[in-house]
C-alpha cells in the first residue's frame, strides 16, 4: 500500500503544472484500473471532496434485462437468446440513451431540419439523435455524417455513458480515449462486459452497460437511477417490483370477455396469479387483473372477502372504507364509495363479496349470492340466545364459525344438532340470507410436493387460503410454500374446498407446521393424576425467550414430571397450557444462519429460533451469532419432528 501511495503522489506532482485539483478520488479508484500503463498516460480531474453514495449492486444480467424492458429501453424480442446477440446500431443507441435520461418523455415525433446528411429529417430516430448530440453524449464524424446504421463500439458507448454521468473531456488528462476507458473500468461500469474498446456492442453487452450506468454514482456523487426517480434495494440494485407495479394498467374485473380488455395476445403473455407463475386457464370470473403491455405480462389477484357489511366510514355520506366481517377495507374509487353511500344500492347488514386489488383496496364489490360466493371453515361454538333482530325477544340458535382467512362469523341456524367444535361447514347465500351447511370430507393423506403445488392428487391453488388451528383455539394464516415437503394426514385436516378445476382453494389444518405453538424451556413440572377422583392437573414453569412464567392445566396432564429442557407449548386464550411436548434433538456438527446439520441430516432453522446459553441448570437467552463457533461451544438443536420439522431451540454450552 505504501508503494501505491508513493506512486500516486509522484503522479500528482507530475500533473501539478497542468492541473490544480486531482479528482474522482484517484486513490480509491486506481486499484480498479486494469493496468499501470493506462493509468500512467491518463488521469481524471474533478472537484475534490465529493461525497459518493456507497452501494454494492449485484448487476445481475437477468435483472438488468428485466429492468430495461420495464423502463421501455428494450423490448422482449431484444432480450431473447437471439436478440441478445444482435448488434446495436448508433441510431438505436441514441434512442436508448434518451430513454434512460430525463428527456425520456420530452421527445418530439419529428425534427425540422436534419443535423447530418445521412439522417433523414423524417427518420423515427432523428429526434433521439438530435437530443443525444446536443447533450454531448454522441457526435458525428468530420465529414458531417452520423453513421446511424453502423454498429456502435464499446469505446463510443463508454464516451456516451461517462457524459451522461456528468463528465466532460476537461475531467480527463493525457490520452482522452485511454483515460476514459480506464475510468470506465475503475467505476466498475464494465461488469459482465468482456468487449475491447473497438469491438461492437450487442444487445447483451448494452443491457449490462446501461444497467451499470443506472447503479453508478454520477460526478456529483448521486446514484444515476435515483436522479431519474427510481428506487434502489438494500444492495443498490434497482428495485424491480416497485417499478413494475407503478406502471401496471388496470384493474380489470374478469368476466367472460376479459381477454378482449387486454391490449395484447394473452396466450403468449406471462401470467402471475397471486405472485406465482400460472396460465390463463386458471383465471376465473371476478378475478382482479392488472397488465403490462411493455412486459407482455398479466398479474392476477384472487383475493376476495365475503361477509356481512358491518358499516362504512367515516359515514354514509362521504365513505372511503367499508367494514366487512369485522375488518376494515379501503375503497379504491368514488364509484364504489357511491354504491355503499346513503344513495347507493347496499345497506348495512347485507352480505357482500369484496374483490381486493394488488394493494389490498376494494376494487370491486357484489352481492354475495349473485357472485356465487361461499364461506368455508369450521365451527368454533354454538349457543342459544335472544335474537339479534331489532325489536325481537325470541330465543334463537346460533353457531360461530372460523373461516379460512381467520375471520369469525355468527349465523342463525334452525337446529344445533350435528354441530360441534371443529365441524366443517360451508355458508352459501339464498336471497341475501346465509345458509349454514355441514360438509363431508374425504380422507386425504400424503406429502405436499416440493414446490407446494400439489397434494393428495389435487393441485393447490396459487391463491389458496390456508389456516392452521390448534385445540387451544389459536390459529394463524399459512403461506402455501410453508407446506412444501410436509406430510399431512387426514387427522390433520379440519376443512378443505375443491373447485371445479380440481384445485384445493381453502384449507384448515391442525398441527402441521408447528408455527402457532410457542417454543422455549420447561423449567419444572408438577403433575397430579388421580384417576379415581378424576383429578388431572399440572403446574408448569417455563422460560420463552427472556420471559419466565407459570401456567396450569385443568383436566389434563402431559407426563412431563421430572423433565427439564426445550419443549413445545400450546396455550389457550386464558393463559392456561393445553399441550406440552418434548422436541427431537441433534448434536450440531455444522451450522449456518439458516440451517444446522449433524453430518447426516440438515434441518432448517425457524425464523424465530430461540437460542440459549446453558450454565449449570440455568438457561440464558442469547443471540445465534454469539455462539456459532463450534470450536468454543457445543450446540444441540431441538426440532419439532412431528410437525413442521424446523429447529425451534438451540442450546449452547461453553467447551
């Protein structure tokens, strides 16, 4: 390092007669130059002390192509395997530069006079060439020609890119061409580009160069993409999905003619349903559709909510949200606001179906019966009480059900016989009134496919609603991919619904993933079991994370007396314990931040894995990063082998 500083100092002295300040941080950039010869004959000069944003973008070529297509700089044909190999002409390059600049939306369709003899005034490229030349990104030759159809070279491309970053010829010393090529490499604008200066650029090369430009800091120190208004992710790459979603057209509510409302051939488009790749045949009536003609892509959302319209807010004269089944949903437009207003067609108490768009707002709404909606789930409880109807004191029968999105509903029924806790039911609507029907379930057994796409001979819908419920009354929603590779027996399934396409669209399971249990340390257990007196009671002290507590059980014990160590806990809403199980264990021989292994099998760490340092009989909560050294600690991993198979607890002992 000392030699490099000494060399740099000598170089700066040699330039002192011609320059007064040395710029873009030569000391920092020189290590990225490819060879000393280039550096010795060139130097970069600019204002000293400029603060540059620090990022570490991946510059992944696939991401680069997607971004440029989304920006409209390239089209899908140009990023095909053959398209990437085609050469970029100078006129095509001029257009790309404008499309990746602040002038993108300021381009006219014609020019009054042509700047070059070989560029016709009527050429579609003429306006772009004019902007590129006037801004100093490109230029013609001494003979007054632009050579529009000649392939652009790397050297010409670099000159343009550096100009767009704010550098001019006065920022370089010595051989300008060599200096600019050296600086291009120093700024890592050459990522994924292997061309030499005089070689011509293909669309594959150009996609990388333009993306590298976007994620590079300009002369003022700001990332170029941010000056255009684009977001960056944590690495410094362009945040692709926000950019795509901002430019989507729609929504379109799917009907029989939904294809006619999309301005491109849908059979050849890429289709995503609730974030997963799919096909047009899986788009159903009342699905919510967005589309991008640039990306030739369709984005479908099948999220809908059915229930009683409990209210509108802030009031029925200026509504902007509705409450259905106890949850508040924002309205996307004034048309919907009118429909739920005092002048609209819906009344408080109506059973409706909300169609939710990509941002969770209501984009469509209909009478639950007209939309052939249903609500599926399980019974939580049943009761007889005074009628909910106004001015009625009749005693009527009601059931409370839990649906597959975790909402609870209460319905009047004519007979409580046959309804008990966890009875599977479906609610349909007849003339606006709910009808509760018990459903029979076939026994399903099997292993969910590794891609979470199928189970027991059925496909799992991309938009499947999955709820996991346990006997303590706890429940939580589950993402489809969480079931991948898991064994689900018939005894684990409380409810499911299969549509006409033989897809499971709704599912309630019990004890499958284990994610709705608590995991920690059972410190001590005291259990009383008297079968003759029918007394079963337990008192259990525990530590979960940094919290210590004591819980009791009534009417059951879990055979934990004498055991102390990692365990799985199930609690009811009143805080009593409804289940305790020991966990499987392995001695850890290798560990990463996401999994552990005993040399034979690997186990995935739960997102909220608890880590404890054990000293004597005491456990102390700690962080995984502090005890990952197997040279210093013996690690034992405890996993829920009968449910989700995730490591829930890691215990470390100092060697």
